[in-house]
């Protein structure tokens, strides 16, 4: 696993007390993807197949409520996102 990803996992509040060596972390985990402003990671309603960890920067996640009103959620360094969508499938 990439050392930068490992360090970010260790710094994350959810995993800071976990023994990362005992977790079942496969080769799929730890891929680093650099994004630029305006890039779409996934769209609401898409099938989620990953949980994402922001290593550096910010992600703006926009969701619509039942009334169709958009709400914006900002994720930054060491924040996870996508878990709710992944586990809903």
C-alpha cells in the first residue's frame, strides 16, 4: 500500500486506534487519484463500489433531498465519503 495512503489512514479519526496490519486491506485499497476542480467522481444514483479518503484538498458532495433541493457537503483532509452509498447497495 502506498505510504501516503497508509499515513492518511493512521491520521483518520475512524481508524486512528486500529491496527492497520490486522485489517483486511487488499491491493484495491490505496490507489491514489489526483482530481482537478469540476471533475466528477460519481453521480447520485450511481452504483457505489468504493469508499474514498481525501488525502489533501476538498471534495464538494452535492445531494438532493426528497423535495429536490440540493445540499452541499464539504469533505477535506482525512475525511471519508461514499460509505453510505456503498453500504446501501
